[in-house]
C-alpha cells in the first residue's frame, strides 16, 4: 500500500516535469476557478430549491429562471429611461470618475504632505476629524449646491475617497525600511530619484491595498447616492423596482452590481500582482 | 576592471563624542575617539557588542553627526552622505523591486552615468563577485551569501575611495563567511581603497586588516591599536600560521578584560554598590 502510494507520487512528480506552460496555466485556472464555480453553483442550487418548492413566496424571492429571463429582457427593453446595460454603464462611469478622481487627488496630496511637514501638521487633525463621517451624510448638502446632475454624485464619491486615500498615502510614504533608505542615500540617491526609484515602489503595495478598500467604499456610497438622488443607474433601478414590487428586477440589479464590482476589484488585484506580486513580501522583515 | 591609479583617501577622526537621548536620559555612546587612517589602509574596528562601533561608522558615513569633535574624509569635514564613501551594512538591504543588475546599477543610474558603460561595469563587477549568470535574477531568489555579493558589487561599482563595512558578513554561515572574506581580500588587494571594517570576529579582523583598533565597552573609547604585519597577498591559510595565532591571543586577552569590566559594572549596579569615583555607570 505504502509503496504503491509513493509510486504514484513519483509518477505525478514526473508528469509535472513534462507539463508545458499552457498546461500549467490551464491547471492553475481549474484549481482557482474550480472552488469559486462550485460554491456559486451550490448557492444557485439552494436558491432554485427554495423557490421551486414554493418554500419562499415569489414576491420575496423570485426564481433563478425568472431573474435570468428578466435580465435577458432588460438587455433589449428599457426599464425606466434606459436598458440594463445603459444603467450599468452610467453607474460604472460615476463610480470610476469619483473613485479615480479621489484616488488620484488623495495620492498627490498625500505625497505633497510628505514634502510639506508644516501643511501636514495643519491638515492631519482636520482629515482625522473628517474621515469617520460617512460620506453619505453630505448628500443633502451636495444636492443643494450641485443639483441632481452627475456632479453631486461624483463629488460624493470624492468626499468618501479623497481624505482616506490621503491618509493611506501619508502612511505608505513611511513604509520604506530605514536600511533601504540609508543604502539608497549612500549610493548617491537624493530628492526626486530617491522618491521615484525607492520610496514610491516601497509604498506601492500599501497604496494598492488602500485603493482596493476604497473601491468597495465607492460602490457603497454610489448605491446610497443613486437611491436618493438619481433618475438612472443600477441603484435607481433597484430602488424603483422595489417600489413597484418587481423583485426580479431588484435581483438583476444586485447581481449586476456584484459582478461589475468583483470585476473591478479583480483588475486591481491583477494590477498589484503584476506590479508588486513577486517582491511585496520581501520589503519588510529580512530586508 | 579596476583603476590602478585610484588611491584610497585619508580619514581623520578628531576627539569625536556622541550622545543619544534615550527616554529623557543622555546616553554617551562614544567618548573622545581620535584616530587617523592613512590612505589605502584597511582598518578593523573590534570591540564588545554595543560599544559604539556602528555609531562611529555611521558618523564617518555622514548618516549621523557627532555631538562634538570632527571627522574629515579626504581633508573635507563630513556633513552628510557622499558618493566617495561606500557603505556595506550588516544586512544586504537590496531593493526587491529591482533585479540583480538593477540593484548593482542603482548608484550609477542615480548619478546619471552613461548607460552602456554602466551595463558593462555591472557585468564586470558581478563577475568579480562570482555572480555571472545571475544578472536578471530577482534578488529575493538568491541565497544570503549571494545577496551580500550583490550588495558588495552595488557599492563597488560606485568606485568608493573609502569603504565602510558594518559587520558585512556577520549574518552569514561560517563557510559562506570564509568565501566572502577571501573574495573581499582579493578585490581589495587589487584596488586598495581605504577601508573601515567593523567586526567582532578577531580572525576576520586579523586576516583582512593592516591595523586592528580595539574599542572599550560602552561608552566607546579606543583602547588599543595593533599593527598587523602579516605579509600580503593573504589567503585563508594564514589563519593557521604561528604569527597569526600569537596576534590573536594578544587581542583576545584584551577583549576578555573589556568584557569582564562591563559585567563587573553591571554586577555592582545590580547589587546597589556605589560606583567607583570617576566612573560613569551606563547600562543597556
């Protein structure tokens, strides 16, 4: 029994050696996608079971089939002002605009603070005070000043993202281990060169992790804004469908948000892997 | 590869003292250290741990400034880091986001040297430290010894005329350390920059240096200054020679005295006995 086992183990090791890159990629895909797919299928199974046996009334939980049908219909036929993809793209635009602007400005301001310690002293308590306020608390104020257009919603996301990104950046600027900074200085690196080639790369893992959190925050804030102050977008669609008891449309909206948000998050994950994947774990500790 | 016309530069340390403020208390790390190093001399600094060896090296490097006294490198007072001076730290401190070549070319790139010449030099120095074929490896994929070689090449490519080394091989295993010592001997004997080398390994100090300076327990002072008159070029086989063993015995005896003195002070402090007159009590 034991010999057999080790035999098959050796064989496995041998075949592994002969695997091509393509095969390795496929294998990795299966091992990563496999668990994801099976848990999604299990969820779908429970959903289908609950609705098909009439355990939950269809007004509360529509069947997977109905949701699929509704989603398919909404691709061609508008709900309110726009089709499903129209609502999705306007929400995506708002999220990306607000999040992008907030992250870019937070990054620049955070970096600037590193070089302007006097401004840092002034700004730090202000931001620490502002940051815990939920961005959504500003929505009425924004509606009054900017109206119901795109501006107020993008501004809301900016308020949610900018102070937090500034604080993340400020902290990430200090992620550089003192030994690395000193060796860089002794090798003749100063000013802009030191920043671009040493301090910024060392900060990158923290910056990417921070922006990933803020992307999720952006989606939350955007749903709030669209529930209250919009005539289009996935948030509006969900809210309106709820008022008209179209739970199937609510589900289509929720699933759409989940898929898009997950895809955006995955983009940041892929970006971090490409930029910092190999060395990230090696900045601290032994270095 | 090396420029034979290049010469080391002199270092003058003139009554340097350094205090640190630790929890509101002034803690003297160095008291009245004076030493002058001739151009091209290889000096080892030996002493019990915590005696201020690293502090002195950081002062010479310009990473810290002395509380009093002055340090002059090549007759110019040290005010900050300078490229004439290369530092090899105890840990390799490589940049993990660059590959091996990216780390070695860091200095020349920061000083905007000619790119092609830099690539050529990087190849030459990597070969000198025995890392040919590893040019495009990630630095974190290398073993500890190889990382130290990269760190050495990264400093040497800047052609420092003063090389400061803070226990550069202290974290390596015994075999790798021997190989690195021989490598350093080989490179230095070809190029003769001034070297200040910190170690607590007496064998290492004697094998490499022209001069071994012994420091006292904290607060650091210079206790003794030995000339090492062993012939060059040297190799590892020197370690077993009779002259080597005699010098080693002498130095070890002095170090032992120093260690006993520290623990004597500590014991008296713990037992509550009053310090002897004219003696400062400093505890870790």
